[in-house]
């Protein structure tokens, strides 16, 4: 499988870089089709199609320009629906099967002949729809519709099971799937609060820290929350987001 320029840049740049697989899903802009947009946060490290976001989430969005362009900015029609900011520009040059990528928060454009990607931060502020525009000066390069929806259902799993079982001292990784009232899946890499019912039985593991009672959870390669068994017994993990809750049963057994 051949990596695209964005995926290769992930190996050399901070996590904010816009990265993806050439075979991974991406959504072409709705105006000219010249820019490819994809989520690059949470479970979408190597890219996911643009889909409705959950109210309250904050997502990383990659915008591949497929060319170098100076003076590029981004904006939205309705900033009360989403807030968008440009975090990083990545510039890549291909040679055969290898690519060299540079860039970062201080990079503003790429030299001619290189492929340019933008890493955007998008916050879902209220339910509704708006359009994101990629501009070069006063000319629109491309745009895409962004939808934000109120969640109606949260389904929790731990190590991909709906009833988790861990040993004392053992852990499992928490994941969630969130849908709206019509049953549509929502992009929700953040904006979820987790808590454990009985802290004597289990706790939530924060990266590089010990078990906690609750945390504002994010999905990601190194940041996904874990449940750790403390003593034999049963408890629940409760997830809440935008007024909706979901539960996961946890059984802790002896080693």
C-alpha cells in the first residue's frame, strides 16, 4: 500500500500535520472538486469522509490542495455553527516512491511544485449547517458543507465488547459510537465525559497518570481512555455528551 504525501508527513511532523493514506476516504469539495477534505482526528488518523459532527466535539480536518498556493485562508459562512482555524501547513515533494515533507505552525505557504496540505481545527458550536471555504486571496479554491447535529444515542464498548471484563490491574480501551435522532453516525472524537460508578472497583486511566474517577475523553492513537480494574466486582462506565448518556457494564475478575 502506497502512502500519500500527507501520510508520509505524519512520520516526520507533529500530530497536527494534515496526513492521510492515498487509499483512505476523503471528500472532494462541493464547488470545484480541487480540494480533498477528510477528518484526521480520533479513529480517523489516516482519514475519514466528512460527515455530520456531534454538537460539542472538536475535530481535526485535513484539506489537501494538491498543489502549492500562497495566501491561503479558511473561513465559514456561519461562525455560530462551527469555529475553524488553520493550525499547520505541510509541504511535500515526491521523488519515486519516497517523499520529503516540511512545515509546521509557522509555515504559511509551499514553494511551487510541492503539494500543500492544511491542518484545520473545527469546533462544533451549535446544531445547524454552514459552509467552509478555502480561499486564495479573494478567490475561492473550494468549499465543503459542514453539519452539526444533536446526539441522541451513545453506544460504549471496551476492547470492542459491550460488556467489558478485565482483571485486577488489567485494562481495556474505551470507544464510542454516537448517532443522531435519525440514526445517522456522528463524528465525535471529543466532547464526551466519562465517569465510573464505583471507584473502588475500577477507574479511568488518563495517559501517563493513574486511575481517575472521571475525565473529558478523546479518541486517538495515544489518548483513548482506558478502564483499569482495581478490585473484584462490577460497576458501570457512564458517558455523557450534550445532555445524552450511555452506559457500559464492567466486570473485574481476579488475575
